[in-house]
C-alpha cells in the first residue's frame, strides 16, 4: 500500500516568513495530493490539492509543488500569519482506475509567532 | 450548506463498555468514511461506504468494531467492548462521487477517552 512520509514534524516561524512542508510518497500510481489544515479541536479542512498532470498550483499565499519523478510534493506558505498556526497534513491517493482512499502523513505542527 | 455532523463530540467511558458514534454526511454525498486519528498522527481509514455498501473495511478491527449505513445516508460506528487503546478521535468524512478529484470533507470528530 501507499506510504506517505512528512517532515518536519514541527515548524516555528516568525510572522511574515515563509514556511515549507515536504512529503514523499511510495506508490508511483498515486495521482492526487491534497493538503489539509487541522486546527485544535476541529476536523481536517482541505486547503489546496494538486494532481499529477501539473507541477505547481497556487492559491493566494499557498502553493503546492509536485515532482512525480522523485515522488515528492511540498506545501509553501508565504507571508505567514498567526492564524496559519495549525497542524498540516499531506495525503496521497489514486483517482480513477485502481481507486484508493487517502493515505495521510503524520502531520506538521506549524507555529507562527507574532 | 451544512457540513459533516458528528455526535457526540466528546465521550469518556470505562474499558469494556460499549460506545457508538453517529455521522450525518453532507447532503448528496454518497461516499462516507470513518477515520481514526491517534494523538500526533494523521487520520487512518477504518471503513468506506459507497451508498449502503461497505467497499473498504480492511482496516476495521472487526472483533470489536462495527459500522452501518442504513439507507445510504447517516452512519453509526460502534465499539464493543472498548479498550484503552481505542482512545482517539473518530472522524467521519464524506465526498461526492461526481466531485472533481477525491475531495473529502471531514466532520469535527468524536473524541473518545477510555479509562
């Protein structure tokens, strides 16, 4: 089955700095890679996703990059704000033929200090 | 639009007691998932339903866990008897088969503590 490794496990930045979280996956057939943000006491919330037919996707201060050859994808947050503090999870799955459900990484706790 | 609704939000029980969690998915979503999230870990799939049918329950500990999704809408996850190691957050999620990709929407979770 799929195995998703995520690092770092914790990340502390100053407000306004950039934050990068990296994930690797093992199943070369995986083609869908979402990122979830989980605030304390709440369920994970989808913030951005990318499919294997593109290398990069941006949404305001958030971007995700994908390197299919290396089986590696990353989340980039620019101009971080205290409200970005949360646990972030990457995940991977197969859409379409050979569909598989999401396999999650272990999460990164991001702390943005004012 | 209402999100995924779960109850109860918090439950403390003694070991060997039964417990049940309820989930109401987003209206129109025919795929429903139960995940378990241990402290400091990512969610792990327990069971996935397509309408009423459990299509992936390979990670569900069937000796003590059971789930049902009557009429293809609400779902219940039961643990009987509970063990100390079952302490976790139980997340329900749903998605629409017709939605782009595999977008899964999570509820806020049911926090279980077994003492």
